């Protein structure tokens, strides 16, 4: 397996051409230092001196955000090894918007800071909020985010929380390349390439390997095995990582971040919006993640996936199997044409490798409570 995730380069800045050639096209992470340093608005604002939620609340006392419960052990439920996508969907029913809103209270920063003072171990944090208008001009979308932007749909999200919050190992199902910009505080980020999905005991877009439970030597061993890496990002840092990358994020202090999510092309848009999340779909996203690399072979492969998507099926389980089978066939065909392509791993080889290595790790077969909008992917033409 290639070691493109093994060492993360650090740079002060790159031209769009350099970024594309050295990182985007090769699917290599890179850490930018001082990405926003030349922004005069940011330099002139008091925000550049903020180091904690309390000081942010002093600066923006009336700024209102939505908060939700972070990941905790009791937010995980066990799946049977034999569970099907339909079983999983039944176990984790979609929650209506009213229920979601109840669990995500609106609070001003002053109210949130007061809540933290009274509840220092609170699990409430701000996740995937719209970036507040007060920050939009201070933190403009980086120029790199438009590289694959067919539909002009670059997105931004806002994160704010205290130490010990974490995001369980997962890949983002929206199929977007990401620049994670750190306003203040420190985060530990673990990155693992999509080629290692089987070793991570993947179920849908979550890893069943509980990174939070690994000690230092176990994590080091896992990263060596998966060609993954970890890094610490702090205020002013911006970490680029390719779409469909596995990532685990741990808050090491009060921390605030903006996720700049790149625009997508028509292929990644279809794969992310129409298909159920799983390791095979994840690999298909990788195949189509750079519009400039999509040749006639890949276009033909995409047409096969779309044809399968639109074909009749018995039920949702049958459709999932159809999609995963055709993607496996596509990956196999491309691996024959390009032996350096590592997305296809024979089933028996992958299972053997994952079973041997995971025996040595403390892990749990857990999956987070999520809203299963991703399961509503069947075309209307299908009669179930």
C-alpha cells in the first residue's frame, strides 16, 4: 500500500497548480500554516487573540448557535454481525425534525459558557452549524475549494466544543474534499486512507474500531498497519484531507474550527446523494474524486453503476447487494488495467488481513446513533 498518508507535509502556502499537482490529484493530506494570515480583516479583529470559549463569549456575547450531544459510550448501540442494511435501518429509525430540534438547543455564547461553568463535563457542543455571519468575511473560503466545483456548491460548517469531545472514526458521506481550519485550541486528527477500510472493520461509513479505547502503542501499530497518520492542529492551522478519508478527531482543549467542504462534480454528487454509505461506495467516490482523472474507462464504469441503481430490485437489501457487487466488479476491472490501483482487494485476502490484525486490538462492535437519511436512496421507479 502506498504511504501517501504517512507523512503530512507542512506549508505556508501553495499556488492552486502546486496544490492540485502535489496533493489534490495524488490524494495526499497537507497542513497549511497561517492560511488566513494575509486576511487584513482577521488581523484587525480581536478574534485573532481568542484562545477559549469564555473569551469568545466576551467578544460575541449574543451570538446564538445550535448545540447537540457529543459522542459518548451510551450513544452507541451494538449491531449483530449478521445484520443487514434493513435490520440496521429498523434499529436506528430516522428522527423527525421536531425531535432533532429538541435535542439541539439554541444558546448564546454567554449562555453556553455559563452552562459549561456549571457543568464542566457537559457533552453539549456545536457541530456542523452554519458559519456565523460575523465570521464569514474574516474567514473567506480558500481558493483551493473550487478545484472540482461543477455545481458551485462549496459548503462551510462551524464547530465549537471543550476538551474530551471527539468524532468517532468515520468518512464523510458527502464526498467532499475538506480543509479543516482551526480558529483556536488544539485537536488531534487521525487520518487513514480508504484502502484500509477492511482493517478498520467498517460498517457503513463508521469504523467498528473504537480509536478512543486504543493506547499509544496500539494506535501506533494501527497507523503502521493502515498507512495512516496523526497530527495536532492548533490555532491558524488548516488541514487538507481528501474526500472519503477515514478520520477521527479529538478535542484537546476548548476549540473552534471551520470545515471548508469543496465543491463536487456530477459523479461524486450522484454517489453521495443516491447510494447507501458503505466501503464499496466509499471506494467508488475515490475513483471519481478528481474530474481531471475521469477517463473513458471510468465513465463506462459510472454508467454501469447508474444502470444498476435504476434496475428493478426485490427490496432494499437486494438493491444494496446489487450496488456493492457492481462496484466490486468495476474496481476489479480497473485494477487489471492499472495494477497500482489499491482500491480492489480480494474478499478472502481482505478478511484474513483484518481478522489477524484486529485480534491484537481492544475494539468494540459499536455504531453511533445517526439519522438514516442515507438509507432513503432507492429510485422511485423501483417497486419494492
